[in-house]
């Protein structure tokens, strides 16, 4: 039996033990840590995993198997409460073959801190195609989900995104116009810049304006350059002019990390618009 077919059989068996879509189903998770990287296999450890995740941290401290606080749940693709948290209404759907919600809530006293983390969800249950509409979304607990994708790669699918904080992740099919997604990401960056010290705002707003104007005239080279400049400036200002640490104690403000992550996902969507249109 192929790996994909085995995974699908396992998924079907997991759901068959309860009334269809009656409740979320918690999954076993095995977490390992090596240096600045944490990995998690999701599913029965005696069977092929339904998915595995990699967390590649920058400037991390306090990372261990217990400080990550990771749980995984199979949810209903028809869960109205969950669907209400998605930005695109009927244009966002939870894949039936992998309705997986991963929650990362580091314990308050676990000591975990970092600037950014690159998250990868890898699964054989979703097929990869060039120009795929699969995206990695993130939300705070109970909050609205936003697209944080900065890469969709083969193998079968590897959905990657960068974030300056946690906690919940979903892979979704996103059928919104790409121009709408780009506009939403630009607005999100503007809103985050508006929380910075006054002295830091104008240079970031100028770069965002430049990226937006370049997209409007389909000058994707300049749009991507301006977006990269946002990330570069945030990194250069980190730790001196910008706060740059997410803490498990929830007493920090990761300004630089959020800007770096926001620029990364905006860059992905601009490149997607260039390559595949709206």
C-alpha cells in the first residue's frame, strides 16, 4: 500500500471512531528538538504521520520539548465557528483530506523566546501542483486567521511561513483574488507600523507606499525589492530601535519579528501575482 493511501486509511479510521464531524479529535504528537529547530510528528507513532512540522527559530532561547506547547486536532471542515474566523468566507475552505488544526501555546513559565520562526507543515495527504491555492494560515487563540505563507513547495506539500509569534495554524485552500490578498497584507503591515515609535514609522511607510505603487503598475521587480527592504530595515533596527523578542510570558512586543514576517508573506503573494495573475 502506498504511503498516501496508508495515510488516507488512517485518517478515515480516526474519524470512524466517532459520530461524523461530532467533535474535534485530538491527535498524538511527538516533539523533538535539535539546536534551534523543533520537529513534530503528528499522528499515531506506529503509522506514517498525517503531517510533520518543522519550526526553525532565529535568536531562540529556552527551546525544549516541553516549552513549545504543541497540540494537534482533526476538526470538521464544516465547523461554523472555525469557518467564521477565516478571511475569505466561501473562498476559504479546509481540505477534507487534512482538516488539521495545530495549536502552539508555549507555557507561560517555559522560558521560550525568539525573534522569528519559520514554520513548515509537510504532508502526503495534499497533492502539490505549480500555482497551488494551498496556503498556511495563522491565528491567535480564537482570533481571525491570516495568510502567512512564504512558500508552497513539493514533497508532497510543504507549506511554509514565517511568524513573530504563535499560536494556531491551518492549511487552507484560498481562492481569493491575489490582488485582494496583496492589499490585505499591505494593510496589515501598515497597521503594524502604526504601533511603532513615531520616529520609526515614516521610513517603513515610505517603503510600503513604494511596494504598493509598484504593484499597481505591475512593476514587480521594484515591488519585491521594496518588500525586501522592509524586512532588511526591520532586521537592521532590531534590538536597538525596535523591540525584537516574542516571550512565552507574553510580556514582550516583537515589532521587528512581525515586520520581517509580514514582509516575507507579502513578497510571496506579489511573486504569485507576477507568475500566475489574479
